[in-house]
C-alpha cells in the first residue's frame, strides 16, 4: 500500500499569511547576529523511522528531555523547532541517531555525512527515505531556505514530495492553477503566493491523473 507524504512548507506550516501584530514586543532579548549565526530546522519525514536526534559536529541540536527524564526526539512528521535554531556556521558533520530512550536500538546512528551551514543563511534538514529494520539507515535532504519577503496579503507556500513510493505528484489549487506538475520524489518547488485571508483547497493527483488526496488550509 502506498503512503503519500507531501510536505507543504509555508511560513507557519499552514496556509497562513504573516499578519501584522497588534501588540508591541517590549521584552529585551539578544537577537542572534546573522554574521556569526546559521539558522536551521529539522523535520523527520522518513517513514517508519524511530524517534530521532540530530547532531552537528558531535553536539546534539534537537529535542531535550521529556517530563519523565528520558530523551525526547523527533517522531515521524514532527519538526524541531517551530521556527529555526540558531547554530554556529560549520563545514562539518551531520548525524542522525535513534534517541537513547529507544527500547530496541538506543543511540544507533542511522546517518552521518558532511554538511555546510553558512552564516546568515536559513536551512531545513529533512530525514528522508523509508527506514528499514534490516538496514537501519536513512538519508537526509538539506535545503537552503530562500525565504520571501513578508507580505500580509498572501500566504507563501512551497511543496516537497517526500513520499518514497508515491511517484511524481501533481498539485493543483481547486478552481485555480497547477502549483506543481509531476513533482518527483525529493523535488521541491520555490515559494509561491496564495491569496489570504482565504480558504484554499489543494488537490493531489498521481502520474496517471488519479486523485490521491487533498488538503484545505485557512489563510490568515
């Protein structure tokens, strides 16, 4: 049975535009300096994978401890953090491990490879490919996020096909244009604008034109 996972990436992970904030922030805090900081988020999109922890240059950069004191990680289809983590720029190593509280394979490394995170840039790291108990391996897909300028009149969305066995997928806005045509596995679109505030329905079809699902998002 095929499992379809199309990652719909937008500024709030929903079809929501950036609203003007009616409140004034008065809390004093130190904003990371883009000249000495890289900004990264991590998402587990590897079907069947155990809960994961990511490490950059040997330092854990995701999750923490749960209320019972055990290590918490990224389950399938979860994200850390909600926005971006501020990290030191590096040309080093990225590693994904099963969390230490896993009953079967605590701390097992599923992926290790070279990574380059440059100062002042935004990245999303995806855990990808279906996890197999036999091979105990996954891969990663690292995207530099070219974030569009803020616009309160629209919601900015992009699409990534992260379904290992789905084949190419076409994404169409109901009563609107095709937003992604035959999007292959691990392929990604640029950010695109959809009207907001509005309710937008997106329809997904496979390479034969058969419907494989839809989602509806309410823009803000």
